[in-house]
C-alpha cells in the first residue's frame, strides 16, 4: 500500500515533488498559496485542497517546499492544530538556525518534524540516486523513508534537524570549487596549440577518470582533519607547491586567468611559511577555518 502524502507549495520544486509522488503511486493532495498551479498535477491524479489546513488533514505525511522559512511559518502556523500527531517534512532551503527553530516549534505543537535538503534541480527529482538529506528523529525518518524514496535516495544524517542545512552549504562549496577547477582545466586544454585543439568534451572524459583519484585524496585526508594530525607521506605541501608552479606557468603561457592557481598557491605558501611543508594538504584546513590560521 502506498502511503498518502500532501505537498504544500507548487513552485518548480514542489510541483516536481508532487509529480514524483504521483508517479510512484501515492495518493497525493496538493495546495499552493496562489491558485492555478495545480492543473497539470490534478490531470495526473492529484487532489487539490482549498486550504493548507484542509490539505494536511488528507495525509499522515506533509511535505512542504516553499521559497523561505518565513513562508513556511506563515503556512504551517494556522494549520498547527490539524498537524498535531502528523509528520511534516520541510524541504525548503534555509539556515541551520531556521531548521532548529522550526523543529522546536513543531515539537511544541506535537508535530513530528524532519528537516531536509534536496541536492538536485526539479528535473532530477525521481532519479533513484539523487541525494536528499534529512535530519530529525530516526523513528520519524524510518516511518516515511519509503514514501520519500519516490523522490530519490533519502539519507538520514542524524537527529539534529540542522544537519541537512549544514551539509547543503558544504556540498555547494564542493560543487563550486570542483566546477571552477574543471573550468580552469577546460580553459587550459582549449588554449593549447594553434587554435586550441582539445575540446571540453574530450578533456571531461579524462577529467572524469581523474576524479576517482581526487576522491581517494579526500578519503585519505579526512581522518587527518578529524585527528588534527597531517602526515605528509609522499605528497607533502612542499611538493604540492612545486607542482602548482607547473599549473601557474601553463596558465601564463596560454594567457589563461591566474585567479585559481594564485588562490591555491597562496594557501599552500602560507602553510609552508608557517612550517608545515612536510604535512599533507589537509593541514590547510587550519588556514581556511574561522580565524584564518592557527594561533
Ligand atoms: N528549484 C531548484 O532548483 C532548487 C533546488 C534545491 C532546493 N530548492 C529550494 O526549494 C524551495 C522551493 O523552490 P522552488 O524552485 O519551488 O521555487 P521558489 O520560488 O523558491 O518557491 C516558490 C513557492 O513558494 C511559495 N511561497 C512563497 N512565499 C510564500 C508565502 N509567504 N506563503 C505561502 N507560499 C509562499 C510560492 O507560492 P506562490 O507564490 O505560487 O503563491 C511557491 O509555491 C526553495 O527553498 C529553494 O531554495 C529549489
């Protein structure tokens, strides 16, 4: 038996969520502040409710996905009575404080609450390996895990409702850092030789293989960060710095922007100047953390 689910908010993401629940066979009730956005979903079998309060009484589980947490408060507060004893999964983007405050509010009203983030854009919803991250009581997550799997791969990070938001920004940092490095590489290979003879597509096929090695670096360095000890092994900061010279020089030869190599080399240089040339790359976390460097 597929569980019934209510979706509050039919922006691009809310509509994609509702569509995925319908596609997975869940009886789905939808509501949006501004009428007129439910037509396509109703045609696919959704029930449209006249108010948020009416919508939440249709299902044991309500998924809310609005523009802001202020909007979430505006919508949920008047429906608090109807929501008591039911579960709310909030997939609105916000800060860790937003998540904790909303969880505390839900607790006061006897509402089961999970905070979550979606690590994709609307067209990715319903893809089995797309990450959706959740925080809140384990039992509440377990109770709706199967329903949420209609959206992608739901992962429970822990009982703290702020954990998804904390990971959201960290994963965005990883994405933009990685994409900037990839673009820099595409600019380098595209500027090589007369007319630039390596296409971004050809370069990306090789870069994709290289990411396997980059992942092994992350996996090896993470315990260094957690332990606060950074054994350099056969690839210490000193060697990173020398290798970065090659990158800087290659950019100069091809007239490619020097912003990224300068950023990397500046950071590694600070580590070496502070006496950490024999340490691993992970030592640089101390120059990135709040305060910008060790005492
Ligand atoms: N779209 C995306 O790619 C990203 C991917 C990652 C996560 N986000 C977050 O999802 C939330 C919803 O995003 P959205 O794309 O659906 O569109 P938004 O424009 O952010 O939200 C539109 C809905 O919010 C409703 N809304 C706004 N203010 C209020 C309010 N005061 N009371 C009730 N509802 C409100 C709006 O209603 P309406 O304007 O149609 O009446 C839409 O339903 C968001 O947090 C992203 O960061 C999406």
